[in-house]
C-alpha cells in the first residue's frame, strides 16, 4: 500500500515502527528479515514461528504486534504481508519436541525452521529478544520486538494466523477441549475440560496444569 493513502497518524506510527529496518538499510543491508513465534504459553499444541523478509516498508494499516490486532484483521494482514514480502517462511516445533527440548529449545527450533523455509537471502535479521545461533549474518535481538519492529510484528501476525488454523483443526479432530476458542491457552474453560477429560496427545505434559490433570487421572482413574 502507498503510504500516501494512510492517515497522518497511521503513517507516522508505521514510520516509527520501521525505525530499526531503516537503520539496517542505512548500513547497506537490503533484505531485512524479522522473526517471531507464538504459542510458548499454551498448555496444548505446537509452537509456531514465522520469518518475514522485506526490501521496502510494509505500509499496511493496522500492522502491529499480533496480540494488539483483532483476529479478523490478522487474517487480512497475513495475506497482505505474504503478498508484499520478498520472502517468508513458517516453522513449528511439535508437542513431542517441546517435551524433549523444553519450551525455549523448541521455540529456537521453530525459528530455525522458519528461517530455513525462506527461499531468498537475508542480509539482516531482527528477532524478538532471542539470538539464533545458526544464523551467521548480523542480527538484532530486540526486546519487545513485535511491538517495535515492523518485520517482527509482521512475523508475529503470520505465525499467529498459522497456529490458530492448526488449533482449529485440532478442535475439529477432538472438540472436547474447545481449542478453537482458546487456542490451547489455560483459560477457565480449558482447565475445566482438562480436569474432566484428562490430557490429550496434544497437551504439553511438562506444563504444571497438565501434570496435575494427569496426576488426578492416575489417582482416580479415567475421567467421566
């Protein structure tokens, strides 16, 4: 989208959101990537990361940290981001990998897979606070990057839309837990279902509420 079509306020906000990208480009870097993940906190489902590469600003109205963008708007933005990006990729780490590596290790694995899925070169990488050990180019771990960098915000949106779709698919597979509504987070409804039915294969058994539900199942037998 042409920045001239935006309101002055939105154009100014998006200009500031591209501050780190402009700084990297001023150093001669042309293809700037942002990477972010969603799904570190839920009790169920995979962790998903996305990597977005741009060579020019993403002047998309409403572009922001995915947590600040309404669900319907996220889907529209994800499509526009994929269309305008120079390249993009998505990677995930499964529940089994979360159990084996811990959530931080699984998050880094998902990010590395997202990077590997990108089919264009990357000159400079901005991340949401973490440093990726296998990326050999310059990178900038930016605290609260999804709220401070346009490409990281874009990555957070694409990752969120992708993971939400996966959780809706799990809900169709097993509707008892309400995954479509809470996306695996520990809402009261999810915790009630977890206590009633016990953990599913999609639950992260290393997480305390899931362990408690499994312990109750072991002590009292199959839930009704």
